[in-house]
C-alpha cells in the first residue's frame, strides 16, 4: 500500500481511538505521505476531543485543522450499532424512538456535520478525498434479511447524504472524491457480539481492514465520487 504523491497536506481521522480509525492513523504515520495527521475521538481529551453529538466540538476540531496545512484526506471512521444491553432491532416490536434518533445522530448526521465544518477547509483544486465508513447493510437493493432497522436506515441515510455532498463538492473542486466505504466485518467492539457466523477468512483485523480501504482510496477517481465501495474496491449499489 502506497498513497499517491498528490496526497500531501494534512490527513484527518475522526474516530481515531477506534479499531479501524487507530489503524488508519498508524498506517498513515508510517507512510509519511502527509505533512500533518490529525486524530480526533470522543474518548480523547483536550484539543483532540470530538463528539459527533456536539456540533461545537466538531467546529473546535475544524478550527484546529484550519491552523495547519489544508486537509486533502478526511476519514470518518465512526459508527454506532450497539451500546450496553441495547443492540440492533431484530423486529418491528423492538423499535424505540430514542435509540433510533441516537443511531441516526451518530451514523448519519454526525459525519455530515464533520463535512459541514471540515470540507470547506479542503483545497479547491487537486485531488481530495472525503470518506466515511458505511456498511453493506445500508444498501436498500442488497437488503434481503431485514432487521437492524435503525442501523440499516441510518447507513442508507449516510449514503444518500454523501451522494448529495459529492454533487455539491464537485462544483467547488471537480477533482474531489466523496465516498462511503464498507470495511467488511472487522474485529472491533462494534462487530464483536455478531462475529459467530462470520465465514472463515472474512473477519479482518483492524490493520488489514484499514490497509484494504487505503488501497481502495488510492485507486479512486473523481468519477467514483458519490458512491459506496467495499474493501475490494467493488461498488455496492444503493
């Protein structure tokens, strides 16, 4: 894996304390392709703290980014599937409006607020990439099992809003790439309760997952903007 030389400037990782986000940060630091790497997470203290439910913290992170080199790569590596004894809904009877609202706030609205504050800091010329982690289960056309109502719908909502964002950003920088990415099933806290049925060889450690996605990012072209891609670089229809 080697990022193209045009990926200079700054890289920004939202969710840098998580499995995939932390692996992104480590790999990019090892690669040395960026002048500066910013890592933000809800669990971080001080200037590197960010909470997708708190727009003021997102604006604060953006102000810190703006003080350095312009970001050319932004990775939003966040997501909410379960929390404590609250997990994804298996049936209609499990719907809870507060949990649905929180799921939407973290999975769909939060990444867009990051875009609202950080995307204007990205250059108006040259190749840039703004990517957010989505999921195959957010594909409406690929939904054959049902269930997981809030997670599926929030990731589908993220895909749609990122498509909108891609169209708008293209008017500002015609070489920009705005995409959602499906990392596969990764051995992190998010997937741990649901790993029992994962086929052999399809559960990825965070470093492998991050490396695969960086390879996908490397190959993306402006014509790919507004789409959802899996870890093999294959487009997943919405």
